[in-house]
C-alpha cells in the first residue's frame, strides 16, 4: 500500500476516485511490491506472489484506472462537469484562469501558487483574471439590470419621484445582510460536512482494505494452509472490488451517472454487474455484498472474531457516510429561504435608488 505512488490531483466531483485508489490496498501483493517486501523483511513473506485472485484484481483495477482521466487540464475538467449535467462556466472556479479553486484537490504546486507568492502579485493576478470569475459570470446580468434601473431613476427630476426617507431602506438593508449571512453560513456548513464525510469515507475504506489484506493475505496461520490460501485470497480480492465499486457508485448516485455501468463491468462478471446495475441503491448493495464476503471468511475461520467485528464496525460507518451524503443531496438549503432572499433583494434594489436620489436632492436644496 505504501509503496504505490500517489495519484495526481482530481476535481472535487471525482473525489471518490481517490477512495478507489486507496481501496486497492491488496495490490501491494503485486510482483514488484512482493519482491520489495521480501527484500526488506524476508521472514515476513507469508503469501506467495502467484495468487490468481490477486493478479486478476490487479488487472481489473488497471482497467478502472484507464477509465479515469489521465490529466487534470481545464478541457478534461470541463468535460467531466458537463457529463455530470452541470455548467462548468458557473461551477468550476479557476477553470479558465488557472487559479487554485476548492473544486480541485490541491497539490504542492497549487499550495505554492496559492500562498507562496507576494501579496501584490496575487492582487494583480486576481484583478487581471477578474473577467474569468465565476461569480462575475453568474451575476453580471443582474448587476447590469440593477445599474440601469438606478441610472433611470437618477435621471428623472426629483419632483416626479415620491419623497422617501433613506432610514427605512437602511434598516431594511441591515436585515437583508443578516439574511444573506445566515444563508451563506448554512451553505458553507453543508460544504464542510460534505468534505468531512468524504474524508471519513477515505479513512474507512483504507481501514477495511488494510484490515482485510492483513488478516487474509499476510496472516501466518492462513498462509500455512495451502487449501485455505486461495479462498482467503478470493475473499480479499472480492472485498477490494466491492470497496472500489462503492466509491464510484456513491459518486454516481450523488452527481449523476457519467459512466453508467463501465465500472461494474470492469470489476465483476457480466451476470453480477447486470444484477448490481438493476438495483435501486447500488452503494448499499455493494456494502451488503462486502458484509457477506467478510462473514463468509469469518465462517471459514480465515478472519478472527475480533477482526471481523472491527471490519463490521467500519462497514457500518461507511453505511452511515452513504446515508449522510444522501441526506445532504436530498435536503438542500430550504428553497423558501432562497426565494425570500431574492424577493427582498428585488424590493430593496427597486426602492434604494429612489430613496438615495430624493435624499441627495433634499441636501442640495
């Protein structure tokens, strides 16, 4: 596991791909990794490198990796977001300007670019790339309409406008600002929770994969029995396949299926992939299959009771992560609040030019 290179950074929408690579712990039994382990700790080499199930798993995961984009260029990122049914012009910050964004995983180069330059240089770059801002692209039409309305009101003679005190508008603006702050805080709390859930999913996936590999492939008791080695290897490979497919299918459930059944066909037999694709909730079915695989290894005596109990707890936590992700997806920030904010903004922008114009004329007179 620790001998494999880290994957390149990917966008946030594809964060489960990192979970997939982390789940492939059992690939540490590839021929290269096995030879390295045998050189470092010859006495600890308890599993032969010729297990057919592990070799097949390595080939299947290579197919899965080939489905994943090989680079992180703006063109590839645009295509990924478009396949998910989202407009990257408004959703992917920094996709055109190349500026760092939370929609992409940070690397060392991104951190150097983000915080390793002088403030003046960062300020100038932010001004130069302003025209590529996703916020500007989303709001310039509304801002232009508000400016035209204010210009039209200011162009009228003061005698044609009702005398309006700016005090109510000032109080209204303060209340509107608080409402916007509450909504923004709610949104960022959801973002923080989503990131925490994905981090939890990565941690739990690694825990299950490493626990299964240690108990089924490196345990001396299992390795000493030739008739049980192949069954243990099959169980470890099946568990890794279920973990890898779980991350992809949870991603597809939350963002929309961009690769409908390619991952399932790459990891499972045609019959198994067809059955899994027909299920209403694929992530939960994959966790159920993982539970059955672990239980079968425990019944055969390959998994100690305390290890099986710990793995069951981790799978239960993965189930909780999936349920929490579904809750975030199905329960957005209350749409009533969004509509209320829009209506208040329209009223405020409609009346403020009149109050300001009347107030300025009263001071001039």
